[in-house]
């Protein structure tokens, strides 16, 4: 009987340990947390604001200490980093139409309606970069229905509108001037190409003919 009780206790403890380990693994493997960790690695610092598109494995984040923005794909496995002054605009696209936008030098066009999307809600970031000029975050798709922690269409539009306001506030921040390149002194002239200036020869080195020619050149008094 005692052995049976001991066995049941061991099985109960083992079940608790396995449950805790499984819960920690699920928590660590959560899509949002993985993207957040990936963004911190890309930025090499803390996140002062970030947004995750659940179900797409994409996200973006800001670091105002280093003045950089990072974007990530594949649940944070890889991404890109930009300077904040390379972010030139953001747009909210609902069902294929731009319903809100903000660009540098322009006033923000806020959303007129925070509802009514039926196909797609997207936040599009525009960068001053030839190779990767944009980054798209699909915050809601019809396939998200029933997905855990996913936005509803109205919530996705509200989140997009909040990010337009944040990016507009970011554009109003003064941009730190870029450091000037260090001034270097011009290199010394090449000895081989420098002009050679002949020095006068001492009198004792002159030949007798040259001494007579110098005397002939002198004007008589």
C-alpha cells in the first residue's frame, strides 16, 4: 500500500513538472514574444514601442536612444534596421483603399471611420531606401477569425490610427544633425615631383672662367 501511494505521489509530481515545463515552452515560443526578442536583437537595445502582426510573423519596433527603427520577418528570425530619419511616411489601407496617412512635411490624414473593413486592414511604412522602400503589416485578414489574441477589424483600424498619431509625433521631433566628416590635412608633396630649387654656389667653388664672367657682368664705377 505504501509503495502504491509513493508511486501515485511520484506520478503527480512528474505531471506537475511536465505541465510547468510545457507552459514555459509555450510562453517562450509565443509569436509576439519571439518577434519582440528578434527586434531587440536587431536594434541591439530595448524597445520603446513595437507592433506585431500576429499570424504573419512580422513586427516593427523603435529605439529612441539610438534613433533607429527595426522591421522583422519570420517571427523575428531576420529583419532590417533603418535610421528614424529614413522613415518618410505611413499609410492605413482598408480593403485596397488608403483611408489614412501621414508623411513628412504633411498634416496627418486621420481615419474618417474606424469600421467597415471586410477584406484586409494594413499598416504600410514607407522608407527612404531604394532596396527596401516599404514594409507591410497586415493587422487583420478574414482568416484571423477565431485566432487567439488577433485583432478584430475595428480594433485593427483603431490600432492603425494610433500608430499614425505616434508617427506624426515622431516627425515633429527635431532631427539630430548628421556628423560632419573629419577634416584631414592635405598630404605632403611627393619628394620626387617637388620642384628642385638650386642653391647658390660658394665663391671658392667657382672656376676661373666663371669668376671672370661675373666680373665682366659688373657695371664699372
